[in-house]
């Protein structure tokens, strides 16, 4: 009772899943992904064991179609399953068992698999496909996935209504401090408008948990260093680094204060 998109970024560096459903905490059940391996969504009568199994098959070198075939061969409940998989090279596969509740179906294209069940109609997956293909391939994968999910919701989504949504994106060294591969892992577990709420959270994720690009880094001159120190002191902090830690901007200010992100500098200056 879910609709999802599983995809690889155009640059081949990120993999992810966006999913929504009239189901509590859909993000706990449906998506899984590992950088340089691939991504999967398991739904309908979801077999959550598919997540680890599929990623293991992909890690061993299986393509998405081969990994899917292996999952289905080993599962007597396959007629009730719906699955989408994208592999390390962007190969895609989707499966909708004949026992899935109408409307149910899926489609694949270069680098993506889209699927859903108990939908308002086929227009949901078609709208997701069109939104994905129309989006700028240079955008971060999370934003492209969310645009496709939003389009599916606008086209009717889950015909039972709305409750939860989730977004998972992985990329090498994309996590907090560059120490894991989690670029985005956001969940709206129970909400009347889960996809707009997920959009709001993604904006916050971009600010707090996404590393600054080189273009966003502003070098800290002696004059700027003095300005930042005065700003922190005026707010009762021992130094600017203490303010950064208190406000959770560690991903957007250099540990040695050699640069500061332009967004954080704008906040400092009240812009």
C-alpha cells in the first residue's frame, strides 16, 4: 500500500529511495541502500528480509534483474510482493506480484525503478516517471527523488490517503563528518501531509547535515575572524567555535575556522 522510486544519480555517485504510504512509519520497512552497491524498496506485503538479501546479491556483483530473480525464486510469498531495485551501474528492475491490490504496477528506465500498489491509478507512477525525467540531472539525488514522489502524490498517490513518507540517499563519505555513507535519512512517520513535511526536513538536512561545497565556502580573513568572535561573545559564547557547536553548524564551518559557509555567514549577519 505504497508508492516509491528507487534511483541512482546521473553522476553514478549516489543511490536512494523515496517512498510514501498510508502506513505508519513506511521508512522503517521499505527502503535500504548502500553506497557503491545499490538500493531497494520492498513493499505491498513487504518482505523486509529482501533488503539485506538484495544488497548482498548486489554486493556480490549481481545486476538488479538477477538480484530480483534470486529474491523471488527463494520466496513463496512472491505473488504478494512488490519490489524495486537499482544496482551499482544504474541497472533497474521492478516486480509487482499478481496478488498485489489494485491499482498496482511499476516501470523502469535508465537508472530508476518506480512502483506502487493500492494507488489511485496508473497515472501515479506515470507522473513520477515524468517528474523524474524532467528534473535537472545535476540536482542532488534527494531533490530529484522528492520531486518524483511529490508528483505521484499530486496524481492521487495511495488511494487510501496519506500518513508517512521517507527519503534515503547514500554516497561515499557523505555522512556526518564524512564517516559513513548516509547523505539523507529522513522519515515522517505519522502526519496528515507527510510529503510537504519531508520537503521541509530536507531543507533543514541540507543546512545542518550536508557538507559545504567549495563554491559555498567563504575564506575567513582576519577582519571576518574578528567579526565572528565579536558575534559569539555578544551571545555569551567563549568563542565562535562554541557558537557553531551549540547551533549544530559543524558541517558548514571549518574546524580551524579557515572558512565559513555562506549560508551560516548570512545567518550571523542577520540576512
